[in-house]
């Protein structure tokens, strides 16, 4: 019964906030991003997910390239609810085609990118720069896709290239316990607590693209240590 009620309320909230986001577009993407935040907080409350947030003192006004580990579909509302700056997600085109949710994402200014499409990638990077110039941030998952087992996977360089090119600080976020709440294959999460930890922002001024591999390794190590303390896998040859 609880799952049925949670599903109904989630659909209704998503439809309502997606519609509101459509109208918020008239006033700019900043307001659409705020709609995303209120949607996320409502969803987490309905689903019984509570977050223990630490490291918020590391977060200034931005702009940032926000990066986080990705182990669950729950990561998206968790980040939207708790990252205290205006930001836009970078996501697959599939989600933008979902009725109400996708319409709201488009209106709110979230960014669609097709993997493996070089022309789309170039256009996306240009969109990042325009957002940074307006003081807004972007959020990416350096693993590229959800972890199959909840452990932190190898961080790719891609998300850090734009940060270096635009000399925008990188804000790392470690999400702990999220996969346990909503493991892959489960439709609704188990109610409970998760951990959201912000690390110190990493400055990129004076760095070039050759530094992005080391940045990826350092932030991957910080995330893994923050979540579980497990050792890093060996560097592939």
C-alpha cells in the first residue's frame, strides 16, 4: 500500500512541478532550476529519504563544475535537493522525452547530450561556458553511467576538461548509502538515511588539459575514501 501511494504522489508531484517549470522558463533558467530543487525535496520526503549533509562550509556561490559518484537513480533528486547552488544536470536524451519530467527538464535548462556524438559534445561545452558566465553551475557524473554494484568506478577525464578550459572550480560530492536505498533494478527505494558530503572545491586556474587525468584520480580517491575507505583499484596499463 505504501509503495502504491508513494508512486501516485511521485507522479503527481512530477507532473505538477514539470508544468510549473514550463512557465518558469519565461523568467529564465535560474527559476527553472529552483523548480527542480523543490521537486526533488518533495520526492525525497514522499519516499522517506533523509540526508545527513556535511561539508557545506566548502560551498560558495559558484559557478562550479559539480561532480558526484553515481550508484542509483536516486542520486539525481538527492543532488537537486541538497547542492546549495543553482546548477543544471547533464543527462541522456531519453529523460528529456518523458512526459512532464522531460518537458520540465528542458524548460529548466538542464542539458541533453548524446554519447559518442562529437558535434553534440561541442555544442554542450559551449552551453557550459554560457552558464558559467551567468554564475550558474553544471553537474556531471564522472563515472559516465551508474555503478553496477554501488562501488565507485573509474572517473573519466571528460567532465573536468570544461572546468579547466573555463577556469571554473570543481566541487566534489560523495553520495553514501544511496545504492542501498535504491539498488539497480528496484523501482522504489527503501526509506532511510543517506550521506551527502561536500569536499573542498578544487581550483583549476593555471591548469591545462594534461592535468585532468590527475584531477580525476584525486577526486575518485577522495570519493571512495569518503564513502567506504576502500583502496583504489590498480591503474589500468
